[in-house]
């Protein structure tokens, strides 16, 4: 945050056409010469109170103008705060131009991306930031295609721009072997909308140009492992110690719901023992900064005990010996062939498996949300999608209930058997 401060005062200037009337002005001062702007409101000179910087009186006109002054005050302060977060020095002219809409004279799409990058790149993980880089490349490629130039002024941004951008990304994937559509396409459009919304907060737009553009995202069922597949992975003997280790990491995620980033940095300091002797793991997710608090089942505890005292673990200060994500992915490809699962084993699939079986076990979805560290319940809700196994188990329950009804006496038998003997 910049060290300079904002001073905002409201004053009046005489109307050139009528000496008895004044116009209300805002005066911005930031460690230097002030800059003024008109609010476009004219009142009788005697109605202005310079001490309170407001219109005297309780009539509707006075209330409306005073509310307007307060709204201007709030907006100018917010613009100053947003500008201060992204640059070292902010001038009164910059804040004035941001409020009046004159600041976007030289603003282009790529400059907005650059401004966004300067502000947020240091705060994001490399894996997340690379997605923003790809989004930027798609947008600028489209600008080159649509306007025959490398960059364009932000005034070209509108609803039609987003429609054309959406079609362009589908037809012109950056990686020709990997078409960009579905939720992958949605992610790029949502990122771009988010950057434009941030630009609105900076004062580059009076209103986000395509706020009404809706991004369509499909619910994608989470692929999980079946019980027999889990048993195979957990129990099959492996001669290669590296493959055996990666298999154990994968199973630990199946037992806890932790992603690879959490499993790889887990330390003994992340464990607690409850009053009834249950082992708990509490840590913040690296991706969402949400707290994950997981009571460990016996199989997960056994894996912690298996690896926590290994020399590599002790030296690294973690429960599990250090290993790279690339090495884990290579091993999972080999394990996919060894186990013959029928679909690629990916580490995140273990997390999906945990969520699915927690739902099947009857764990409340709100509890699962907390265990998995989700920020929104809608994310957890993806694990509740009904599959054939759930439908089969439900119909077994229906069959049992139906069989029980067959054993009940008919209404006639019930009345006959329950009638008093003197009435028979």
C-alpha cells in the first residue's frame, strides 16, 4: 500500500449565469496540488453548509443530494484504494480521471492483463498462473484475428466480443492436439470476465462491458474406483519399491481426501489426538487456503507410521519421503498398466474416490465439504451424482421393504384376528 493519503472535500463554485446559485464540486488532494470535478448539482447559495459539506434542510431534494455526495465520497475512496494497491504513487489527477471515466484514453486489453499480472502473479502458484498466461494468449490471438492488430482499446469489449471469442477458442486451440471446449473453455472465459471485473474496480470501466454474458459449465461426474479396483490396488504385491511407495501415497489420498500438494507437505505437526484417542490431521489446503480437518481411519494411520521415521522423511521434516509430482505421474502410468484398471490412474482420482465413498457411507455432505477443504458446497455436490452402483443398492433396499410388506397380514386377517371373542 502506498504511503500517501487522500483528502476529499466538497465545495461550491458560483454559477456563472446566476449569482444566487452554486454548483457542488469535489476536491481531491493527494500530497500535492488538488484536482476538482463537478457533481453537476446546482443549489441556492444559502442552502450549502461548508462545515458539514452538505445541503441544509430535510426536504427530499436535500436528502437526495446529500446521499449523492456520500456515494461519490465512497466511490472516490474505493478508486484511490484500488489504484494504491497496484502502483507505488497515485496522483489526484489519476483518481479524478478514474472517477470521471477519462482514465481509459490509453487503456488497452493487453495493458489490463499487464496490470493484473503485476498485482496478482506474486500471490499465485506457478501452476495457477500458467492458466492466466494461456487465457491472455487466447484473447490476444483473437484480437489479432478480429482486428488485425496485436492489441486493442478496451472500448471494443462488449457482449458480441465474448461471443466471438468463445467461438474462436473452440475453433483455434493453442495446442492443436487438445481441443479447448467444455469446462476448459469455460475456465478461460471466466478468467477473462474476472480480469475485466477487476478493471471495473480500478475505474477503467464505468460498468463491466459483458456482465450479462453467462458462462456455461457442465457438471462432470467424478471418476472413482470401484471396491474391487481399490482392493486390487491396495493388496497387489509390487516388486519395485518406487511403485510401491507411489501406490501407498495414492491410497493415503483415497483414505483421507488429501490432494498431492497436501500429502507431500504433511508433517507430524499437522496431527492431533482427540480426547477419545482418535488421530486427526488438520492443515490448510494449498489451493484454496481452506482448513481440512480429517479424522484418520486405521489404514491411513498405518501408512503414516510406515513412513514417518524414514531417514528421507526426517531430513525433509515431512511424514512421507519427498517426491516430485512428475515422478508420481510417471509411476501412476505404469501402475495403470499393472493393475489393468481400464482408465488412467491420476492422483486427483484418489480424492474423488474418497468423496464418493464418504457420500455412500452416509456422511453428511456439509461434513465432507469441511473434510475436503472445499470453499463451496456446490463443489462437494459433484460427488453426490447417482451412478448404477448407488441405484442398485437403493433398489436392494426397496426389495427388502417390499418383502417385509408381503409378510404382513392382510387388512381382513388383521380385523378377524383382533376382533373380541364375544363378537365372533
